[in-house]
C-alpha cells in the first residue's frame, strides 16, 4: 500500500500541468518548510514500565500543489526522546521519529490569503527504547495510516501554518502532534 500511495502521489505531482490559475490561484506551487512540533506518544512499553514522550521537537516538509485544491507533501518529524529515572534505581529511555507522505485537500477561506486543509496518507515511524535492566527493549518500526488538518496563511512567498497530525504506533498509544510551521513558496 505504501508503494501505491507514493507512486500515486508522484504521478499526480509530476503529471499535473493544469494551470493553478483556473481555480483562482496564481499558478502551480511548490513549497518547503520547517516547524516546531509538540508531539505526544503515551504508554511506551505498556503497563508497569510506561514512558510518555511529550516533547517540543522539529519537522521539515516539502510539497507540490499543482492545482489550488490539491497538493502532495512529504515530511520528516522528530517526535522527541525521553529518559525517566525511578525511585527503585531503574530507568527507561525512548526515542521516536517519522517520515510521512500525504495527499492534501485545501478549502479557501473568505480571506484571499488563507485556507484550511485536510490531509491523509501514510507515516513510516521508528520507535526505540529500553529499560535500565534491559528486561524491556524496543526497536520497532512500521507504516500506518496518518491523517491531519489545519489552517494556513500566505504573505507573498512566505506561508504560516498551524496543523494537527495523528497516526498509530505499535507498543504505544497514537502519535498526536501539533505544529507551527513556516514555509517558502516558489514556482
């Protein structure tokens, strides 16, 4: 499924030559951006040795918006790391990050420089961790359905975005991330 999603997104991005202008936009758009993310993953290791990641981290992303209501985008998100020491002398540590690809749909707001968006795709995540005693160790990765949404505003080539993303991770609760991003648009 991941290969189908990536191939479909690539074909749509590269094959789209329809003028962005027919939907009220200035023309095709490509963008790169970076952001500050507040990511949360709860209950890593499960009951008894739970560890929660609740970190401020970072992300980078790039996208192509061939027509005004649609884009494809990829991002890398550092989900943070956490070490916790317990009263009994044990400790736990976890580290996580994810790469994701999305199809993004846009809906313009009444303001000429703003829109809201929803996105769906897949996230390839990596989660590793261990306890001090090495009784519980974790080195896991997977690909799961990812979704999100938010709002953005454009000021010339500069874009500002506030968004929410969520996807599943084995051996823990869902990843929930809120980010504030700045992007540069060109083409």
